[in-house]
């Protein structure tokens, strides 16, 4: 029986990656780094989970001789702090809306007594900046568990953050459904034993989603616009009844 919904944040609750990329580039300029991540570069870098890890990976590519130095690590910490502040200013106050159907489904699930959780590799500050407007300053009351970069040292596709959330919920993976937008997220969720529904964005449309319970363009109505580069169309609202049916069908091995 389905008892909880566990959501990734970046790309899943909202299409945040353009705002992240812009904030990274402005932070690089403020810190005096001659880096600039265009969209194609950033899409490749999204295969590395975590902002600091992404910067460290890029540094290894462009200057491997200094990438492991104390100075490099200190610079990454400094730049990431600047980037976080810039990102918060870009998304706070509802400037970045949640993806179609997300808010409705959250409300529907809470009204039906399901528990909600977040399992993400982003920072607590980024989550707060995104959710404090659509869900209010007390947005945490909506979630029985929150796993993020402050709780899980190992980033997706490692399942650590999902395992932590399941432990906090005191629920088996079989009683939960995860929502992701990327292959790294899908791999993390499935490694934790979770059935996973995937809603790609333009940044992840080219990923492989083998093993996903469902791959949908979004969770909203068929009149909602599709993300660029994402094929297909949701035929109607994705409802809690749909989720229960798909989850139950997967549990018994029947077509969903």
C-alpha cells in the first residue's frame, strides 16, 4: 500500500537548472575565475551530482595540476557560497514556479493522509528559497522527512539520501513512491528499492530511464506546456489515484 511520496527537488519540483547555471556563472565572475558554463557544458556537468562536486570535476578537467590543492578546495567553498546567495535571489519570492501539477499533487496527497518527504543533493538554503513562497515560510510542516546536502555526504546516484529518508519515515521502500527527473536520481532511488516516477526537463531529456515506473513530461494537465525537448503528453491530470494504481501494479508485477 502506498503510504508516502518522496520528491527530489532540482528539476523535479521546479525546473531550477537554468537559474543554477546563471548563478554559477555570475559567481565565477565575482570570484575572478575565467570559467563560463554554457548550456551544453552544464548539461554534461549535471551527470555530477552536487554543486561543489560539479565545480571540482570541472577544475580537474581544465587544470588537473592544481585541482587537488588546498587553494582549489578553498576557492570552491568560496564560490559555492557566493553562488548559493545568487541562486536564492533568483528564485525567492516565487520567481521560479513549481512544475505543472506538483503543488496540486502535494495538497491532494496531504489531504488523503499520505506522508511527504524530500530527498535531494541540494542545500537547505536552496530548498528554502524555492519553497517558502508556494508553501509558505513554514513549508517544512508539509514534509515528514527532509534529506539534503547537509545530511547525505554521498551524492546521487548513491542511495544514501533515500535510505536516510526511509529511516526517518520508518517505512519500507515498498510503501513509498519516489519522483525524479534525472538518471542519477533514478539510479539512487531504485538502489534504495523505490519505485520511481520520472518527469524529465530539457536538461535531462536525453538521459536513459530504464527501470522507471513511469516517464511523464510533467504531473499536470494535458494543457500545460511540455518542457522543450521532452516528447509525449500527459493525457489528463496525474492524480493520486493514478499513483496508487501504478504503484500497486508494480508491486504485484502486473502492467501499469
